[in-house]
């Protein structure tokens, strides 16, 4: 009995599979043997800096009937990518210094069934130049000014194989605009290694659009290989510092408010890092905040330093964090204030006591008693060799004023005779 039930179940499964196969065969195009032909005249054309135009035509021998035709495009290098399109052309942005290659084929659809042709291949060769002469370590940063102008600054290093006389030149492309740098900074070998655009055609409101940087060069001793790199405009933006930061205490809470950075994006598009340092304990913490205000319970006996910085959030790709805002101090160290107050009182008391003692001493002539004046010593020894005139004058005065002795100094007499 058990075997009969098992056989019956197997028969039901077989019948279901047979019925499904009949449905599939019914949906296969009558032209099950129809050949799907690849597109023709497939070409790759460099239409701008780091931009390739892929173009092809439908195969004229391809049967149309009730079929839907599209094309499967596969980019092999420099960055693999695959997508379908109903058009007969496609524009891709890619760094081309190492070449570009792509495949394409025809796709035929009928009643949810798909058939594909053989692949057609095409490629662009690498840009010419000696190896290791390209610029390296390229980095770029954009900033948005208060007048909604985007500046661009790029720096790079010369290639290891680049001769000392190599001169590099930078170009940027944003959508359809291409511009060469006019403001360079040089290294010690007088080679361009930095470029600055104070004004660009980059849209400050653009979201995840590409900036193409192209650097080529020249030298008397080698062919300098060009270099290209793509940057997401939001990813290389140095976000501005939050504005009008205000920090104050409300009972046991620290409250902070600020305005969004200079930017065309709305305030919901930013996130912030709140750096809080307890100057009393030395504890530090960084808090992530998505709003423009903040409240935190703190130790009111401590003094704090506060800084804030900003970055993109939600609306576009995250960029470079802004610089930290200026340090704001809030709160007081109560113990330190008490010590300072005590020291101040002691200083005032000491000064008053000193003045009081000095006044009392002056009134009672204590200073003259403690420190009597030192008498001036008398000159009991004459100069043995005075000048003639001075000796004569001294002796004359002494002769006139001396009342104790009436004996004249013979030397003085002789001197008087010689002078007068």
C-alpha cells in the first residue's frame, strides 16, 4: 500500500514537470533558431578629458519582427562596469591614462525570454609617455566661500623617473567646462607641484558630481606620461566651520547652540562633532550630534573647554571634516577660585600690615634709632703733593683761620714766596 502511494506521488510530480515544459515550449518564439547578430561599427572616441563616447549601430541583417532589442555594454577597464541600454551610444567618464576597453552585444527579448549575440570588442591604448614620469600622490580639496564660489587646490609629487627639468601642467574639467591652472607653486627644482583655482565653474549645489583632474608634462629628456584622476566633488570638500557658536550654563546643564557652516545645503544635511574637555579632571570626549543645539549634564564645580566641527551628512557624500571652532571656556573650578580668593585676601592683609608698621615706626623715630646715620670721616692727612696753586690757596686759608698754632709751615711760606 505504501509503495502504491509513493508511485502515485511520483506520477503527479512527473505530470507537473511535463505540463511546465509544454508551457515553456509554447512561449519560445517560433524563430527559436533565429540568429541574434552583434552590433556593427562599434567605436570608442575620446570626447573630453577622461570622457569616452561609445557608439555603434544595429546590425542591418537582424530580424525585427516582434522582438525587443537592447544592448549589453561591459566596461572592462579601467573600472569594470556592466549595464544595458536601448540607445546606440553611451558616454562614460573614466581615467584614460592606462587605456580603456569595452565589449558590447545585442540582446533580443521575446515573452520574457532573452537571447544574446556574440561580443564585439574595442579598446583605446594607454596614453604615451615614459614609465614612472607621471605625477603621483595627487590630492585635491575644494572650499565654498561666503559668496558661494568654489575654490580648488591640488598638490602632487613628480614621478620617480621624471627628469629634473620636468614641467607639469594641470587641467580640471567639470561637466562641459575645462580650464588650465594659472597659479602654480614650485618645488626646489622649480617644478610645478601645486595648483590653486580661486574661482571655478564647480556648482556648489552639485551632489556627487565628478571633477576630472588631468596632469601632463614636458621635458627635454623624456616624454612625460599624462595622469588623470576623478574626484567626487562632495568627497573632497573641506567643510566650513560652524558659525556663531554659543555655550553657556543653565543650572547643572551645559547648553550649546550654533549655525550651520557656509554652504548651499540645508541645515539637516550636516552632522557635528562636539569636543568637550574637563579642565579640572582632564577627561575628554567627542560626541556626534545631528542637530544645531546640544544639552549635557556636567559637573558645575569644573571648568570646561568646548569646540565644534562639521561634515556632510545624508544629502551627499561625506567630505573632509571642517577645522575645529575656536575654543570656548565655560564654568569655574570652585576649589581653585577659593584658593585664589584666600591668596588675594592674604596679600591685601600683608600689604596693610606692612604700611601700618611703617607708619608707626616713622612716627616714633624708630628707623633713626635702629639705623643711625653714618658720620662722614674727616680728612686728617693732607695730600703730600698738591698742585701749586691749590697748595698755596689751602695754606693761605689755613694760615688765616688757624687760632691754635701761630707757627707757620715753612713749606707753605716758601710756596707763598714762589707763587707770589
